[in-house]
C-alpha cells in the first residue's frame, strides 16, 4: 500500500478545492495511506484575492493530520515544508492543480522532494486563463507522472498534452451539506408552499452562466411557480451590475438573492429550502456544488459541459440543456413544475448520491500511484480506469 504526501489547501480556508482536498486526506488517513498532509498557514494576500476573504473556519474539517508549515506566497517557508515532506518518507507526492497562484509553490516542492508526482486535475488551467496561466499549468502538470481527473473531458485534455502517462477518472463524491429544517428555511426566504425553488450557489463568475439563468427565469410565464435562490459572491467588481439586473421588473418576486459568500454553517439552509439545484455553466471541468446537491438529494438542472454531464443523468437525476441556451433552460425549469417530475428526479438524485464515495476516490488514487511504478513520463502508460463505485468496476 503506497503512502502519499498530500499538499493543498485545508482548514480554515474556504472553497471547493480546500474542502475536497481535506476530505481526500481524511479518506487516505482512514486507509492508512496518508504519509503527511501539508497545508498552508497563509494562502492569498488580500491585494491578490478578489473576494471579501478566503477564510471560513466551518468550510473544512480540521484534521489532526494536517501540518500547517508554509505560506503559498512565502518562498522562504517552502524549505521547511520540504523538510517535513522528506521526513514523512512518502512514496509519491500528490498535488491538486486548479490555479497558477499555487504553481510556484508546487514546482518548488516537486523539485525539492524528488518524489513521483501525481496531479489531481481540478482544472487543466485557470478559468479564463491567460497565456501565463496556461504556461504555469503546463509546467506543473508536466512534472506529473500520472493524473487523476474528475471528468473524462478533462482526461482527454490532459492526454492530448501529455500522451502515454497513466490517468484515471473519478467524479467528486456526493458531499451532503449541513442539515437544516426545511420549513423554517423556506419561511425565512419567503417561499410559498407551492413554490418550486431552484438553488444557484457558489462564486458568481462569468463562466458559470448566471446571466443566462436570469434571462431564463425572466422569460417564464408568471403562473409557473419557479423561484430562483441565488446565493454567492460575485467575482471581482460585478456585484453592482448584478444587483441592478436583479432589480428590474421582469425578475420582480422571482429571485431571492444573497450576493455575498454564504458561510458553511448557513449553506444547509439554502439547500434545505430548495427543490433542485441549477448549474447554468457555459464551461466546466466539474462542480463541487453538483456533488453537494446530489448529497442533499436534490436533482440538478445543468448544462452539457464537462463533468456536469457525466454525473447527472438526463431525466433521471436531473435535466440537461445546451450551454448558453436560455430558452432550453427555461423549458427545463418549467418542466420541474409539472406533476410528478420533481419526485421522480429527486429519487434519481438520491440514488446517484451513492454512486461514488471518498473511499472509492482514495482507492482510485492509490491504484493510479501503483500504475506510476510501471511507467515513466514519455513512455506508454494508458488509462488506469474510470471508477464506478455503484457497479464496482474500473474499466
């Protein structure tokens, strides 16, 4: 059984990558395969981070295995992180990749530790990546001997760039949000008994298609009882323009909005009030919100992009529409109000929630590390597999 050195964000940081990296660390520790978990004492400086804060103490479990020993933008601390890493006597270094901001640190540790690197590819490059961001992504991913991806579409991008290296695909497991009282949550949001509430949660960035969603909601006939719950922090300086759009008459009474980061302790209330989640992404690699929605037993109304189309089965655990198509999205929202549709989709979502687990995710990663021992970068390795925990296979 290989022992892994995992490096990435964790408590008290917020965000999907911090939470999923922490849950992976816990699964590896339970399997006896976590050599060490190195987490930052500080992440982004305030001048660089476009949000209000990157801290939410409730967003991640606080693991006793986590060793806070470096600052992401403090190179003088990386030597100590490498020392701790070497002392762990690991068989491989596991690095999540999603943004160029972490690239210098990850490159520095990869050089100092001289271990085989396995990359967990959340994004092959930053969303809306610049030329520099793509260059930095290529340098980090180029150091890896193998890749764990959350969607086949991401795997294809990785293999096109680094052919012959081992890859595996495992979607993010269902991640149930905190429990909350549904009746109380709906009352606080002013929802009526027959309102069909659809939740769009998370950072509001251009690629997430919120403008398309607002157009779809505004086009619905008034007699269709669909209410949008929009909760999340607009990225950069878009809050004022978004608030102005929400104030227009065509959306009056149709949206309950909170345009700021929703602390983890309050996330459960938004999910409890909702009947479905809506992910109108224009582009995507995967979605932690989809994992949360399925974990909550909520069907997902999403677009056929990236990993969303791989974890949501159309007309079973949700409804899928083309990206950027407000008319098709409005049709899917309208369909939710038809008799029996929500109950059918909710049953499919609950079944889908059990399809992948953090145990199977950790097992897939460990199998991938094992494949590294049989191949080296530049030589033919092939796919390590696509794990389907429900079917119990890897093909």
